[in-house]
C-alpha cells in the first residue's frame, strides 16, 4: 500500500506573483499537476495535497482530479509541520507514505517507482531520494554509512565548512513507513536557525533509513523563481522533443520549436523552425507544420501544410493547405483538399472539401459547401451590432473580388457573384448576381 502527500502550501515569494507557486505552468501544465503525474506508475491508495496560501485556487485547479483530497496547513512552520497535518487523514492507514514537493515538476515516474521498490524491498523505515549536485549550495546534505544507510541530514545553513563539501543532497522527497513516521512526527523540535519543524529530523528517530540516488540530478530540481521555471521548461522540452524524434517526427532546428506534453504526433510529421504546438493538438502522418506556425487545441489531418499561420480550436482535414499568414479560430472545420491562403481569417465556420479561400478574406459564422471558390477580399458581414448571423454558400459557387455577403444570407449552387457586389438577399441556384451601382462617368470633372 502506498499513499502520497504533496507539499503545496507555500506562496513562493521569489516568484513575484499573487498566484500560488505550485500553479505556475511549465510546458502546459501546473507544477503540482506534474508532480501528481509523476506518480503514474504507482498504485496509490490515497492522494493528499497539503494546501495553505490561496488554497481555494489550488483546489479549483485540481478539481478535475476527484481522487485528490486536501489538507490545510494554516501556518507554514516547516516541512515537518506540513506532514503533521495529514495525521488525522491517515489514522487507520497501515502502508507507506510518499512525500513529494509540489514545486518539483521534473520527476520521472520511473524514478519514483524505483524509490518505492527500494524502500519496500529493504523494509526501510524511510527512504530518501538524493542527488549528487555539481553545486549543492543551499541544499541539505545527506551523510551515509555503508549500503547507503543514512546517518544524519544537515540543512545547508547548519553545515560547517567541511560538511558543505559533501555533494549528496536531500531532494526533499521521501518514502516512509507511515506507522513509524506517525510515531516520530510528534517528537520534532524547532532547534534550528529558522525555528521550524524540519521533516529531516525524523531520521534521528527512525531505524534503517536509506538514500536512493536519482540517476539524473536535474529530476530533483525545485522551482523557486522564474529563472528556475524557465530552466525546467527547457529540460522538459528537450525530453518531449527527443521522445517525438525517436518516434519518427522530423524537427528542423528543434531548439526553435516548442511542444506541450499533451500534444500527439504521428510518424512522418515534419515540424519546421519556430513552430509551437499547444494544448490538445493532434497532427497526423505526412503533415508539415511551419515555419512560424502556432497550433493549439486543434486536429490536423494527413498531408496538411500549415505555414506562417495560427490555428486555434479547429479541425483541418487531409490534403489541405493553410497559409501563409492565415488565422483559423473558434471551431473552424476545413474539409479535404481545401486551400486557405494569404491573410485569410476564419471563425466558427464549416468549409466543404475542395473549397478555396485564397486571399485577403474574412469568413465568419459561415457554411461553405464543396468546390466553392472565394475571390480575393470577400467578406461575410456576420455582425449587425448586436448579434451574429450566418452565411451559407452552396456547392460550386464563386464570389468575385471585394464581395460582401451581408448575413443572414444564402447563396445557392453554382452562383457567380460579380466582383464588388454587396449581397443582402438570398440568391437562387445557377444565377449571376450583380449587386453594385452602375458605373457612371462624368466628363471634364477635373478643371484647371
């Protein structure tokens, strides 16, 4: 049996933000949610998040995770004091308790799995995740006897010069036998510079405490300021991109590309420089995205090209070309074989297969059927000042340049809309519609 308690009560003053530190985002997800996800390989009996500063915001951010229970730490008096708050929630619990920091988003699930396995195989009272840092300044040092058994832990501020030469540090991540920990927690004191209850002190009261070294010390990195947040983002991005390239995705200049962990890519996708993929985006085989494109919460089909464009909350079907400099937003659905070209904006529209909107157009709240050709500068005027209205353009219709279709309006099949027309009424199938003033020429207008 394994339970987890995540320390997430602090404000994080060095973040210079009113937002609780654990709710800051890295690669599309909050720090605390990433910590919860690091437990994905463990069969957890209980999940507890210890909250304090703006605890209601933390609760709200994790409200979709119904398995998580919250415990409040009203005063932040140290890590030991935080863990003391979970005692009522675990009164009848008889398993192991994993304690994690809510600001450590780089932990790999495999590392926590090995930590728990080491703890249980050796029947330890406590097992500490440790790391050998190139520069351990600011971290508590872990001192071990043979077989990685811990003799004592000393916080950095309490170390003498000789002790500070030890590079093995405490990552603040523990696996405890809960019954033994519960017996030790009431014995904690505040005999230290900060006058706080350190969880590390329980080592003095437990028999058989072992250190387990993380293979990559960077996994243990905590986030205390914006620079560390940025460094964590870079590490996560390197992991994400390495995994996708191993899975068959081509990236041209990967350092200029960013990808959220929630994105799904198929083999033979090509990502050009300055491409950014966000949210619940899926891109199918053979598509080329970029250069200079942003795709967010969208589905891109096979063999699609998106160049220098923005696609938000939309769906693009197979063999379609978007861009350069197009903007799709708000539930646009593009059919197969479409072309959306230079400086075209679309919003809340359904576009049929093989339809072309090539230049300088706005298509909003519209339904375009198959094989429609929209001339340069065509606008669907969908807003009357109070409400949005819909435009329907049926199969095979063509609009001339600089046409305005004033919604609500329906244009029939195989219609030709003359250039410069302002169409305010429905048009029947197979018609030519000319809705403009007759050209008038006044001679000798210019006089010396």
